[in-house]
């Protein structure tokens, strides 16, 4: 539909959806980058502390899928309240 809009309307000349994702303010890019780094570091630290037997595998898993790892941590720790799960935190 977007491509058809560009074909039908030659004044646009660009695909409009790609321009909506471009942030032109560098300060916003820095803030988003810092937030993402903080989330990833938090997930890695929780993974290393809660899984002392296999630190490398869980650390890598937390690095690649940090939001999913933090979600499962919160569910297991606080919603399900599993005994003996990550006592150090």
C-alpha cells in the first residue's frame, strides 16, 4: 500500500514509513543507547549471580535476549515465588 502510494503520488518519491523511524536528534539516540546498555548489563548481572554453575551460557543468553531473561526472572522470583531461586537478590 505504501509502495502504491509512492507510485500513485510522484511528489512523495520516498517510502514514508522509513522516515518515521529516523530520529534526527542525537540526544535521543544517546538516551536510548544508555537505557539499552543498562538493561543488558542488568540482565547479565542477574544471570551470572543466579546461575553460578553455568555462568557463560546464562550470561550469553541474557546478553542476546535481555528483556526476555528479565521477564522470566521477575515471573519466577516474584510472581511464582519459587523457593531457592536466586536467593542473593
